[in-house]
C-alpha cells in the first residue's frame, strides 16, 4: 500500500499544476506537422500540377531543406515542426528557376507549427 501511495505521489508531483487548474485543457497530438506545403503549377497550362523533375528548396538563414513530394500528391512538404522565415526556390528541367521574393513566415501554436500553404507558377524556358 505504501508503494502505491508513493507512486501516486510521484505521478501527481510530475503534473503541471497550471494544466490541472484549467477548465478547458489542451491535448496535443504527437504527430509531426509540416510548416510548409507548396504546390507548383505550369504557367501555360494552369490545370497542370508539376511534381516530376521539380525540386523545391526552403531556406531560413543557415537552414536549408529540400521539400518532399509524396507519391500521388501535388504537394511538396517539409520544415516539420520548425518555425522560421523561409525563402522558397523552385527549379525543374524545362522551367525557369523561381525564387520567392517574400519570405513565408511559419509560426506555431501551443502544440504544433501552423502549416503555411503556397502555390507558385513556373514559367517554361
């Protein structure tokens, strides 16, 4: 019985008192969320999403990440759970390289980053 009381005491002391007094507690998920979701379209055929042969790079000061396009999606994602001010560079065979002139600001809430979605248009060469 003493062991049970000791275990309960340890558990209770590990809890955050501020969270215990909240009438509307916040429960965060453990999933990793992307800070960036980027889609690319062709300037001539705006109905066409570009993924094959396209590279999307996000840069925030010294941090650089090549965003990932998952199979059967039109979106490049990355900067998982990372806030920052990102410049996006998009390149691909047969297209002019695009560099965003306005940084994308990724912020966070109490649990995760707030995903910023953008669409860019590539000009063919």
